């Protein structure tokens, strides 16, 4: 049985005294070596680009495709360097899996993944042009729009 530590729903917390971690799926704290039957593996590139991962999977692309690779590097080398960026990433990890679940249950699934793909491609272009603030805002706008429509 896989451990929750490697699960997409597993999130670290500041509660290191008890060495517990939060399971987003079950909405409870777990030990990092606990395992569960609802395990969903994290993307192999690291902690989730959930929306982008779901989109590229839907399109039949690999987990190491250009879009995911560029956005992961952007997240780790730009967003996580500021307090605002860290907060946005944290919020994203909380809401994105729920958005993906809602998209997959929606009769408009194709429309949503097409929209995500357009935004992702635009973000990759912006990153190539070193327009990092604009990239961050574009992705945040997409997440907020999807959250508003689906949750």
C-alpha cells in the first residue's frame, strides 16, 4: 500500500511538534507514513501542477512535456521566492484538485480543458518573454474563474 507522503492529497503543515500532515481528501491530520485506499499519486515531476497536469493528460501529453516543465520551474524559481507567491501556491494546492474533480464530472469537460490549454500555452509564451508577473496573474485569473464557475 502506498504511503500518504507520496499522495496528491498529502500536504505538509507547520505542526511539526506532532509530526502530522494534513490529508486534503479526508480533511484530517495523518502521520506521514500512514497509507490509505484513496491514494492518488503525485505527478512524477513533484507536487502538483494539478490543472496543467490534468489538461496535458487529457490531451495525451507526457508528464515531462514542455508545458508542465516550464510551469513547474516557474513555480519553484519565481513564485516560491515571494510571500505572495508562496500563499498563491498554497491556495492552489487546496483548490486545484477540487476543480479538476469538478471538470472531470462536468458535461463541459472538453470546453474547460481547451480553456486551460489556451491559458497554459499563453503562460509558457509569457515565461519565454520573461513576463513573470503577467504570467502569475494570468494563471491566478484562470484558477479564480474556474473556481467561481465550478465550486
